[in-house]
C-alpha cells in the first residue's frame, strides 16, 4: 500500500511546533495520558531519551500552549482547538510514522545545514 502524503494541517503543525522526535514523543505521550502529571526525569525514562532532551521538549511545548506545568510536573492541557489538532496528529502518526519522522529529521538537517554555512573554517 503506497504511503499517503501528510495532510497540510499536519505538515504545518510539525513545521511550527515539533522540532525533535523527543518533543513529538513527549507530546504524544502526555496527550495519551491527559489526567496524569509527569516529571521530566520520569518521562525521559519512559521515552528512552535524556532528561535534557525531555526538559527542552517540555519547555517548548509548555511555551506553545500544549502543556500545563506546576511544581516541575507536566500535564497535557490545551485549548479545544489545539487538543483536536494534537488528536489529529496522533492519528496521523499511527498511520504515517515514516513521513512524519522524515519531515522532522529533514527540518533538523535544514537547520543544521543553514547554521553550518556561518561557521568559520580554517581552510577558508
């Protein structure tokens, strides 16, 4: 079965809000457990990521209005519109894992290539 292209809403969501696979996994995990509050260290163990990666991911998701944070514990809490978008993203992820991760990794490669263009090199 051919891989379906990602919906524009999902592409836009990823390009605007998802910068790393760890961030995507943290958002999807918290979305799947909306009544639970999690510390970054506990999430890092569950998601097989470093605590540093998860702290950065959670901070960005909190800043973007997807999470509530209190006393270092994070919980999925968002507007109904954003919650619906995350639900759509979660559903797309179940069926389109490869295109979604390719888009995230491609975005990271583009950012790294751009920043590399400004590095001072001895041979120049």
